[in-house]
């Protein structure tokens, strides 16, 4: 019989229990024992859920209090010295590496002040991992045995699991050298790391684990020869060790075909490939695996929420069975289900028709089991018939098609995606309008979303506040933010976004063609969860979405207030997109809706408009080639379609964060001013990449995902470093990202120090 497998399950809890417990611990409201208890309860619930669904191969060690890659760094002692000198407990070290830590001295504890490690996107997903950082004085050793402990935890419940770890090559390749060790190539550390993997794998075997899953997602990247050689070396080494569990190497998010030579002949029990994202790799991977190795067929989408087409998936798996035999085939999720909401059953407000088209993580357990049963000859005919009905109904749904939208997309031409004049001419026309000082200061957009804001939004959504009462409250919050910015003397202001629940959801709720969940939370990083809206049909804007708030904010100050929008690529990438049309078409539909909004903001007197695209790098195809080149063209064009309908005097800004960015890609957007996450980079070469960027730029100066407050002197030091490379006349001063998740006191002090630093440099350059 063909087995079923799940590569990992969401660890947040069905009602965000992990977020609540973690943040309570950070705020000193609960003990570490309370936090650990919640983690154990979530793990137990997840394992039992999968067992009861009939899943054969269930993952363990897929749980983390912050990030699975960061867990490995702590496990293997890849902890820069700045985190070890405070004698923190291991869990607190992990949190300090993930989010930074700033704590005043007490009678019992010393002062702590340390920034977080760099955080970047997990391939092309909206999940962020904490980048392993290898210092000069690194000594690999095991700090505990988390994978073993969690395996034994499941075993005590009577559930045999397959422990999962990020594999050694991906772990090293996704890391970087610390600032004291820049000459290091992390892959060169493989010989030191392999004995630790062997030690933990040996412990797992002794505990009763018969198989482990080692994730090597870098197999879907363009790997240099030394990294391909490292794959061969690592798994050949494991094959030479005694008493290890069987190893399945898992890749996902794309095709592994260009790296298959590195996998051929490896002494492992099997491989997992993602056939949702890359079905075209099937023949190549079947030909590459050995005669006794298994093929895990990733056929249930771990990245999207659309119901699986059982007939189509079963046919695909049958092809594998025909070539390999049923005993060598496993039906699996394409990747971990970390990227999907926990349970569709929690959605009581979704339209009944739409709900019938969706499948969340819990439902996907049933999907892998059903497909495995079907290809094994078991009678699941009633389930297949119901599924076929749902698939057919979706293709004919009235939610999907809007001919007016299709016609408008077809009418896009080069003129619509080109500003009236090049940047130098626009700048000349903008300067007398804005009359900004050297080192102009601004923020990225959002200000703290306080408990009061959330309570009033909830009351309004429940009908407990009238529209007039809610608008009055929102205006009072906008005025509070405007007065604060005036008080600390920021140059370009924002309205603070108190009316917005999320930078994509807020706009999606006002666009035709979107659907929304109540509890469809997905982890983005740490305790930051998002509820991605779902694109269900052709997209259009029935009416203005943000003009009212922007106009009000501008009416109460003499300084310029930015209109704040989320760009078309970010709206696309941070939603669950349609899988029945290409993403380029969906991006253009969003671009046209946003073009109308940009033009309305300009007509209402808003002279600076920021259209954020933090996800534009995330959407870049993982491999070089025609698909990537095409994306770079259409993604930039979508942004320009949204922003090019304004006059030369209107200044267009954009923002990007937590990605390895290509200056040429950003240049193609032709925004007048861009702001880029920089505070965690610690790399002068990164500044140099943007030295010749023709337009204006702000390299983010402090990490808004950390509670620590940089001093004025720290800001001055950062700016001094930047100005060694980047021209002062082009440089804006701003944070890394929006301030939504921060508290007001942190915000006040950090921004005040930032403005003081900008004024310091104005004086220096005026001498």
C-alpha cells in the first residue's frame, strides 16, 4: 500500500496559542514553564490530529518557538559571542538572536543590549528565517537534543514520527559569515558540522527513530559546483556511519533537475520532490533515483489553500507507481504545511460556496490520505465524486469572471507604464514643491496599533460602533500621530494607518475579487502572524480606498503627508493567489486598481504617494533563466502601471524589506524615492551595490521588529558608515519598516534619536 506523508504542520495552534504564550513570556507576564507547557500541548495536538486523520508518516521537530533554522543554530552552538556574554538561559538566547534584547540592570540580572540577527525570506515564501551567522571563534557543539526530545515526546503518546531537520548543506549555504569573519565561505565548515549531525542522528536512532527527513531546499537554486559537491560529500559521509536512521532528502518550492547529478548514487533511502510547483521534473527525477530508493511525491499543495483535484493528483501518482512500484512511492504534501492556515472548520463567516473550494492544513491531511488510498485500490469513490463536483463548480463560479477587467488588462500599453519625464526632470520640478532639507526624515507608514485601536476596530466590525463614531475615533488617532511627528520634527509625515488591519487585507477588503478568513492565520516570523486574503476572481476597485484618511491627515498639518498604498506584487504575493490563471495577469489587475487609487490621491491634493513593494524580491523565480527575466519585466511594469499616471511634481516612494535585493530590479520601478531594510545587514558591500542608484534612497536605520531602542550615537555611527559610500544629497533617514508592532514609548525614543542624528549631519554638511 502507498503511504501518506506530511512534511510539517503549522505550529501556531488553532487559535494562535503560541503567539499569545510567547508574547506573554516576553512581556514578563508568564513563566518559562508556562510557555513550554503551551508548546508541548500544541505538539501533542498536532501529532494526534495527523494520526487520527490516517497519515502514515508524521513529522516531529517541526515545532519551534521562533524559527526552525534558528533552532538549529542554537542546537549546534552557532551563536555569535555577543549573545553568550550575558549568561542568558538557552531559550532567551534564541529569542535574543531572533528579535534582539535590551534590558536594564536589576539587582539580580545584568543589563543586556544586543541586536537581532539578520532575518530574510525563506526562498520565495512570506515566511522569514533567521540567517545563521558564523563568527570567527565559532566552536560547533550540541546544546541539548531538541529533535530527540520531541521524537520521544511523540513516542510516549504512541505515535511514531519522522524527525525533520534542515540538512547540513542548506543550513550552511543559507547562512553568512559574521562581520568579524567576512572572508569565510560557510560551506567550508561542512567537515566540522557533519559530526554533529551524525551525533544527533545517532541519538535519534537510539531513541527508536527509523527514518529522518533532511530538508535540502537549496536543491531548487542555482548551486555553484562546490555546493553540489558538498551535497555528495555530506550524504556519502552519512552513508559511511553506522547506526543511523534511514534518510529521506526533501526539496521543495521548485525543480531540482539542475542539481540531480549531486543526488545520483547517494546512500539514502529516498527523496522528496515538489510536483505541485514543478511537475515537469518528474521523468528526470524518476530516472535519477536508485533501484531501491523511494520517491515521495509532493502533490498536495503546502503553499496554497485550493482544494486538491483528486483525479488529477491520483493520475500523477499512478505514473510514479507504474515506473517504481507501489512500495517505493509515498504521497505527500509538496512542502511543510507551515505556510497554510490551520483549519478551515474555524471559518464560520466564509461564503458557503467559496468555502467548498478551499483546503487548509487540517483538510490537507485528509487529501494526502485519500490520494494514497485511491492509488492503493481502496474504495474512496464517494469522496472522489464529491471532490470532482467541487472542482467543476469552481471553474464555473460567478465569483471568477469579469469581462470588463479582462478588457482593461488587455488595453495596457507602454505609455501607461512610463512616467511623463525621467527622474532628473521630475526631481527638478519636485524640489521647489517640497523644499526638504538635507537628510530628510520620514517613517515607512504605520504607527503602533494599540489595544485601544484594536478594541474599537472590533467594536465597529461587530456593529457596536456606528460608521460616524468609528470615523471620529480614527481621525483622533490620525491627529495624535500627526501631532507626534510634528513634535519630534519629522520632515515628511504619515497618517499612521490606524484604520488598517493589515497592509494587504485592508485593500483586499475593498477590492472586488477577494475573499477573507476570520482565523486563517499563517506565521510570517516569530510571533508575527498574518491572515492572507484569497484572490478568488478577477480584481477591480469599486471605489476609493484610502483617500479619505489621507486627505484628513493632510488637512491638519502644513507638512506633507504621504498617501500610503500596498503595491500590486505585494498584494499578490501576500495573498493566496488563484491557481487557474497566471500571476502576471493577477498582478496587472491589481496594478490597474491601484492606478485608480494613486490618481485619486493626487487629485485630492496628496503630493507624495508611497506604494510599498516589500514582496517584489520574494516573487523572483528561484533560478536564473527565461522565467526570472520575464518576471523582472512584468513585476516592474505592474508597479509602473500603478504609479505612472501622476504628474512630474507628484513624488512616488516605495519600500522594500528583508530580502537580498538587486539594485537593477529596483531601478526598473523608477520610483522617485525608495526605502530599504538595512539595519541587520552589517555589510559595507551592500551599501556599495546601491552607490550608483540614480534616484533617492533611504537605507533603514533601525530594526522595527526588535524592542531595543538605538541611541542617537548609534544612529550617527550607522549614517557615518553609509555616507562613506552613498552620496549625502540622495540619502533619506528612516526606519527599516512600519512601526505597527512596536509600543509607543519605543517608537517615541527611537524616532527622536533618529531625527537628532539627521540634524547632526545637517550641521556637519552645512559647515
